[in-house]
């Protein structure tokens, strides 16, 4: 019994020790009161304590989420004390929701029964965004309710995964056997799938949020290939998306500007290319081992706490620190994929693959944008960037996969 409790709490205990050390480095008076940090630590321990005694789970998943969140809070504190205090409240909210929804997540297989409800929920959220959304930097992504501002697309990305996993679990065999040239067979079973996914893609493009559109495309392609192993469907989806992206680039100045900055940020270093050029300076200043925590100057980047937190981290901790950070993300993605590998049913496997793709591609897209591999899209770096919407969605993602990893406890 004692050994079982030690095994259960060991990963989170180590995570909290790392978190405490990281936050002890934060500038004085940038974080909230000590009792708030204590509540966060107690909430993290309670999160892993409430799992059923008859099962054991991959307790490294919540531990890794806590470590990344602490490192993110440490970086945000060095940039803006005000944002750091807000981030703490969002962390408290995220942990509270993960705890509250934990019992529901244990019944995750029932989510498949509501596959069209997830699509309807996404459309409703998009409609609310179209009517009440606030436009920032050319994209209408946020809804404000009093002092709280939330980004609905963070929840929508999870809803789309729920829908895709449920639908493909029912039709995977038929789609896998359909011939590429059989238009009737493909449309019959791909129709609802493309309507649900395509509607969200279209609305995303209309909202000028090609970053989340790219993320959904990558997630869609990953789940579809995992279910059918059909390369032709993936190629077709990429071709269609590329055409839509080219159209958006010609019709939306916001998108065209992002492309132009990616091609040559130094063409307008004091205007549109200012953020990107300053981010490159931060990456260069970091070198191999970094300038040291709080010794860099990431504050020159206007949106450093959100879009460019990876540049700030790389300046302080260098290429070695940047690689270690990516390794933490790879550890989470690998463990989520391992959950998929051990599941007996197709729906759960596809759900886990979709959630792994959502997290992994989000990191890939934002890190690739910061280092200039492709245009910056403005999505957040999970757990690290300032932003309550992202924290809530990613804590729920980890909480769900953690529930999915449950297996009978070995005596």
C-alpha cells in the first residue's frame, strides 16, 4: 500500500520541487502571495490523489504539465509582473477544472455518442465569436465577458478531435477499402466528415486565423491517416488547404503581411517586421548556453509573453535550453501516443492520436514560426505562453489523456 502511494505521488512531487526551484528564481514581488502558490501545489497533489484506487495511470502526464506551466510562469514573471499574477489565477482555474471534470473524463468513451454535438458546439462558438468577438492584430479570436477574455478556438480544437475520432471509428474500415477513384463511395462516407471539418476550416479562414486552421488540418490529416492509411486523402486535403491559404493571402492584408515578414523581416525592421527581427536577435543573443535567466532583453519584442515566449526562453537559456524544452514536449506527446498504442478499441486509439497531434503540431507550428521555418501564425506555446484559454484547454487535454491511460492496478 505504501509503495503504491509513493509511486503515485513521486512524479508530481518531483515536478513540484522543480516548479518551486524555478519560481524561486522569479524577480521579487512579481508573483502572487505565498498562500496562492501553496494552493496551486496542493491542487496539483490533489489532482493525482483523486484517481480511483483500483486503477493506475501514467502519472508523468500531469507532472510534465505542471513543470512546463511553472517554467512558463517563471518566464512570464520576468517579462511582466501583472501578466504573471493573472497567469497564476488561470493556473488555479485550469487545475480546478481538471479536478472538477476528472470524474467525467473517466467516462470518455461515452463522448463518441455525441459526435455531432461537438460539431454543433463548434459552430455555435464560432457564431458567438463572429457576433461578439474582438479583433486584435487583424484576427477576431477573443470574446470578452466583463474582465475575462477567452479564446473559443482553444476549446474548438478539442471538440473537432472528439468528432473526428468518433466518426472515423465507425467508418474507418469502409474508407480504408474505398478506391481513390470511386467518387460515390468516398463522398458517401467522407461527406459528414468533410462537412464538419470543412465548416470549421472555412470559418477559421473567415476569422483570419490561419494558425488554428493549419493546426486543425494537421490534426485532421493525422487522425485520418491513422484510421485509413490512405495517403491520397491526405494529399488531397493538403492541396485544398494550400489553395485556400493562397486565396487568403491575396484577400486578407493580415495574412499577406505575415507572409511578407516571414520572407524578409528586415525589409521593414521598424514596422511590420519589428517583432520577427527582434526575435531573431534574441535567438542569436542566446547562443549555445544563453545569457542567463533575466539577463537577456526579450522585452524588446512587443508580444513576447504570448507569441514569442520561445524566443525569450532561448535567449535566457540558449540552444541547449531550447532543445531541453522541446524534449519535455516530446515526452508528453510520446506518452500520449503510448496511451493510444495500449488501447483495445479504435475510438480511444484515434482520440489519443488526435490529442497527441493537437499538442505536438501546436508546438511545432509556433516554434517553427519563431525560428523562421515558416510564417508565424500567432498560436500559443502550450503551458508556456501567457494565456488563460490555452492553459485551460491544455490542462483539460492532459487530464483527459491521463484518464484514458487508466489500467487495472497490479497488486
